[in-house]
């Protein structure tokens, strides 16, 4: 009996030891070589530095692309045309002034016509010219002078009427120039302002021409009148045949 109990306890103890053996021995078993993780600080730092440099290059490329895009936008703005034009209005003003000059009465702004008219109406009075012709020539010269003065006043009125239009166009062009989005728009606005100044100079030239024409006609009439007066005085002082008596009929004495 005792021997059986001893054997039973020995067997139980052996079984217990066999069951615990794997747990006790498992930490002591060797780990495979490929499962070991090795950390290299130098290699890690090199990888971080490489990544930082790559990120910096990408950032620089993005900035370069943004600059190129902005440059293209600026070039598009510089090539944008001015959305305003005063050319038609300025041309209309010049045409109105030209029409007033073309409507000149009597002697027009034509070199050949001026030479012809001065030869016929403002030259020396011929001794063979009749008194009736001299009176007609004097009246024609007076009409030319009056017409020249009227033409000058019409041109003056036309130039004055252009002032308000020019003021409006100048204000619009200056506003367009100040609000220009690019070099082309600013240049076009400047060119139109120069065109406006040219139109104003044209009005000034027309005004000076019409006033000068009126003054020239007035002086020419005065000179021609003086020449005609000398011829009439000469005829008056030239001895004639004197008084010749003739038959006179008064108070219906013939009835």
C-alpha cells in the first residue's frame, strides 16, 4: 500500500514537472535572425535630411510655377485692349469744323480762287472800267468782307461748342488711363488723349485761319476802296467837254 502511494506521488510530480518544463524553457529558446529589428540613428538622420531637401525642392517648384502663372496673368493684362474709344467723337468734331471752313462765303480757302478773285475784284482799277462796274465790284468786295466776318463767327461758335464735348472726353480718358490694368491700356489711353489734343489744335488752327481770313478781307476791301477812290477822283478832275445845252420840257408844256 505504501509503495503504491509513493509511486503515485512520484508519477504526479513527474507529470507536473513535465507540464511546467515548456514554460520554463520557452524564454530560453533562441529568436530567429530575420526577426531582429536594428535601429541605425545615422541612417535615420540621413533619410530625414533627404526628405526635407526633397520637400524644399517641391516647395521651390510650386513657388516657381506660381510666379510663372502670375507672369502670364500680368502679360495678359498688358496685352488687354482698352475698352473705351473716343476716336469717333473726335473725328466728328474735326468734321464739323472742316464743314464750317468749306462753307466759306465769297472767297473760299483755295489758292487759285483767291488769286483769281483778287485779280478781278481787288486789283488796280482800269481806266476803261465803267462807273457801274466799279460800284458792282465795291458791293461784291463788301459782301465778301461781311461773309468772311460771318464765317469767322460761325467757326468760333463751332469751336466753343466742342469745348463741352472735349471736357467730357478728357474726363473719360483720364479715368480710363488711371484705371488701366496693363501697359497696353495705359498706352492706348495716352494715345487717345494725344488725339484729343490734336483735335483741339485743329480747332485752334481753324479759328486762327477764319479770323485771319476775315481780317485779310477787311484790309483788302479797304485797300481796293482806296484805289477805286483815286480812280474816281482822277475822273472827276479830268477836264471834260463841259456843259452842252439842250431842249428841256417842263410842266407838260407840250400839250
